[in-house]
């Protein structure tokens, strides 16, 4: 579980550590059916589409984008 959180943090921020000083990660939701999970590391934003049918589908997609061994850089 801890490594999953580290991978997610790296996906969103580009680093294994939170930036120094006050920081806020914004999560933005999209109604776009063709949308993808996307992270803006400069703006500390996570863009997530609302079209997932179940939590399991969402969980698999989040693990896929945040897995450091995958081929995707910041989206799926």
C-alpha cells in the first residue's frame, strides 16, 4: 500500500517527495467519455474522467498510470 501511494505521488508531482513549503494537489473531474487519467506535474493536478463503471475499474486504471514500470509517462 505504501509503495502504491509513493507511485501515485510520483505520477502527480514527478517526485517521490512532496514539494517543500505549502502545496496542494488538485483533483479535477471530467465528464468527457473519451477522457483519460492525466497528471500535470507542474500544476500539481490530477485529471480524472467520471466514466468508470466501478471502483475496481477505477483502481486498475489508477494503478496502470502510476506504475513506474509501465510505458505510459503520465496518462492512459
